[in-house]
C-alpha cells in the first residue's frame, strides 16, 4: 500500500478544544475554497488518515460523510473519495472570508485587550502573509 | 441500533457501609471506544470490576453481551480481554510460557498477531517476568489480552508504565481494533491526550457515579469558555444559562458554561451588550473545569 499524496495535507491536533472531525472539515473546506484541492483530487482513505495521525477512524469517517453531505466530496465505489467537481468552483471572496471569521473574532478581541490599532494590526498581518504593506 | 455490548442500570456497589459506586446507568454500543476518566479514587477500577463480574453489584444490574455480569458463562468470558491495573503475571515464568498457557486456556489464539506485537514492542519473551521492567510487564499483559482477539477489550490504566513511543504503538494497535467491525474497547487512563486520539465516547466518573457519558465531540462542543467584554459593568451573577464557573471583574468576565449552543451567541451578545468570544476547551481543561 502506498501513501496517498495528499495524506499529509492536514494538520490535526487531537488535544485542541475543536473536535478532530471539525478540524478536518474546516481544512478541507478551506483547501477546496482556495483551489489547493482541485476537483477530482483523491483523498487518503479513512484508515490511512487514522493511522497517520493516530486518531479514531470513526471521527475521520464522520468528517468525510458530512463533507459528502455538503457536496464537497464524492464517494467512489472501491476507490478513494475525491473532491467533487462540477458546479462548485472555488468560493467567492465573502465566502472565503467567512471561513476565517471565528479566528478573526478571536484576534480582534486580543487586539482590543492589547489596545492595538486597526492599521497596526493590518500591517502586521500583511507582513506575516509576506506582502509589502 | 444493534444490542449494546455492556449495560448498567442503576448500578451500585458498597463495601461494608461505604458506597463506592451509586446509580450508574450506561451503555456501550458495539464498535465504540469508550474512554473513562476520573480522579484517583473516583471509582473507575471498581466500575470495571463490577461490569465484568469480578465483584458483585450491591444494587441495580449490569450485563455483558446480554448476560448478567456476575454469572457470565465461560463462552462469554472467552470473548472478553482484560488488562488489570496490577498485572497478574507469574514472576517465575517467561513471556513465551505466559502466551502458551493463555492460548491453551482460551482455546483460540492468533499467534501471528502476538508474534508481530512482541517484535514491534521489542518484548523479550525468554526472560522471566521477575526480570522484566514495569513497561515490559505492561506490554506483556496487553499482549496476553489481545491474543484471542476479544470482541470486548477492557483496559484499566494500560499505559501508565509505558514511554511515549510504546504508548503510541499501543494506541495504533487499539485503533486497528477500533477499525474492525463490531469490536469494542473500554479503557481508563489519566493520560487525557491519549483519550482524545482514540476514544469516541467518554465517561466522566466522579465520586462513584458517571456524571457525563456521551460522544467526545459532543462534550467538547457543549462545554465552552466564554470571554466577555461588555460596554457596561457586568453583574456578579451573570445572566448566562448553564454557567459552571465564572469570574467577573468590572466590564470583563470569563465563564465556563455547559449545554452551549452556538445559535445562542448573537442573543447573548445583545443581552449582555458585550463582545462574547467562545473558546472550545481541550478534554484536560474540560476535566479540570468540571471538577472545580
């Protein structure tokens, strides 16, 4: 058995407060929205992900099923699941922004507590993202 | 849903006048991995003992594969693998002799599996148990519980003596079992991060009873910490449903709430006239918060 090329694409942190299945769903959504996981890309099997990250296979198959329900993944008989093609393209800007809203909320709260101004924070983010401000 | 593997109804256990367990009602579905957490002395080991019928219940009932725990027929016992907290190895025998004896006793044995584990875990099979380290004894106990491929595997603190590498190897073995249809695992550990990897159900045991039983995901999503920053001074008695613990200081407050529902957030922001940040808690934090 050879590893699927996408096996290490995820970052799963079991000790995070965010349940593992939600971490996986969020990451697949983001990677699809940005086009990094293109339609037709094969996903590693439930067993492979569970073994690679030492996590319960049930939590991985729960994430895959929910993503299939959303129409983001396609189940193929006897073959790996793939990123669904067709109607969905990479998400619009507002859709993609909404996917980082929770993280931004947390950032804004921390920034307020530290009394950081919006321009200072934006400059800092731009630098982190490797852009010239 | 198929018949549960283990059930307990209003289960209680007293030794003399001292109640060790009381009013425990739980169920284990086939194929699940149940992680049991609780402080020392909370009753985890006694619970496992009573569920498996090593010790009789004082009240209520418990069943394994539909049979009363205390009078399990031999063929049902043969479907169970158990790793006790204190191993029951014989110091004068070596690992190989333990395997041979257990295999002969149980009548069925997967030698390929135990040979593979023994190699993977670097377990010296020709050494007398007396000469084995704590970790090696624990590995041998686990190997002996896995060899007959039990449908129900029960482990009481199985990893306490294992180093991180051995623990990871053991967890991977547990996941292989979890991935086989219909095989069920029940285990207790203090290493909460292990539970977060492999358990899909959690039982939280506190002062002799199960205070929370359910899916790990549900637990993480329903008990959260709120950071509140209001425009006005906040009342000491926060008007937030389900508060487990809270500290209020002027405009700011931190509160751990249980029974949280994401949909309640906009309403809460309005009621409190505040920014409300929701932080999900790791199982370890949850455990500490729910015991505070």
